[in-house]
């Protein structure tokens, strides 16, 4: 028993020593053009998915029936998301092939609305997916999510029409992209009391 304990401790120390050596040796390639090992990917995805599942448990998804809400989201999607997540009729973009992980093509992939809301609001560490909640209120984010749920299966013409019919920026709640100072800033609609939360869920 004691022998096994010593052997086990020695093995753990050896593994720690080897991994520390590996880290400080600089052998690991941090470049985005070298994919993760399969194990690293599984570990990251498992971490990510459990973390998101816990945080989305109590999110109440609002009714997406309001056509205006979806149109608002179309305009915001076209302004903020297409370069990374593409749109109907778009084969690729300048930035997307070089991103790692590669953003999913949301014109083809269906996403769960509560999960999408959380990800759009909070972003994803070490992925390039921004936390849009820093500059946009929940109502604005729900409108984007409402549109994203309609996106797979839209024709190119229908997509372009929706973007063209989207209300102009000043009518959209919390939509200023102008690097306003953090804190109260970046959310003019809220300052004016203009944006009404759509869903039951508020952070
Ligand atoms: C700079 C690139 C970039 C921009 C801009 C961007 N995203 Fe992302 N997005 C990503 C990356 C990278 C991921 C993570 C992919 C992964 O983990 O496999 C991601 C993940 C997501 C996911 C999760 C998809 C899934 O499979 O569960 C959603 C939903 C999403 N983004 C929506 C949006 C929306 C909506 C916008 C615009 C408001 C946006 N993203 C803007 C890069 C971007």
C-alpha cells in the first residue's frame, strides 16, 4: 500500500515536471493555423458546453412572432455578424478562414435560442466570439437571436430583403457601435429609456 502511494506520487510529480518543462520549453505551437490536439479540443468543448448549459438553465426565451423584432435583428446581424458567420449566398469572407475555432455558418446551422442568447451576450473566451452584451441591451440581443433562428433556410433574396427592410440604426435600441466609454456608455437607448426588454430574462 505504502509502496503504491510512493509510486503514485512519484508518477504525478514526474508528469507535472514533464508538463512544466513542455510549457516553458515553448514547444507548443500557439498559432491559430495549427489545430488543437483532439484531446485539447474535447476538453475545451466539454468545459464550454457544461459552463453554458448551467448558465442558460433559467433563461426564458421570448416570443419571436413579432416581425419587426426579427427585422431589427436582420439589420444588426448584417452589420455585426456576417463577416464571421456568413449569410445565405455567401461562400466565405476575408476573415473567417483564418479564425480558429472557425465560426459556424449560421445560415446553415440551427442554434438553440437560449444558448445563442447567452453566447451572443457574453461571448466565448479564446475564440474570437465577442461579448456583445457589453454594448447592447438584452432587447437588442434577443432581436438578433430571433433573426438567427430564422436564418437557416432563408434564400439569398429573402435575406437581402430583410436587411434592406431593417429599421435604421437610430431606431434600434442600444445599437451604437462608437466605442462609447464602458460602464453606462454604449447604450444610448437605455439612457433615453427607449429600449423595452423583450424577454422575461434579465441579467
Ligand atoms: C470575429 C468573429 C466573430 C464575430 C464578429 C461574431 N462571432 Fe459568433 N462566434 C465566433 C466564433 C469564433 C465562435 C465560436 C465557434 C466555436 O467555439 O466553435 C462563435 C460562436 C457563436 C455562436 C455559437 C454557435 C454554436 O454553434 O453554438 C453564436 C450563436 C454566435 N457566435 C452568434 C454571433 C452573432 C449573432 C454575432 C453578431 C452579433 C456574432 N456571433 C459575431 C466568431 C464571431
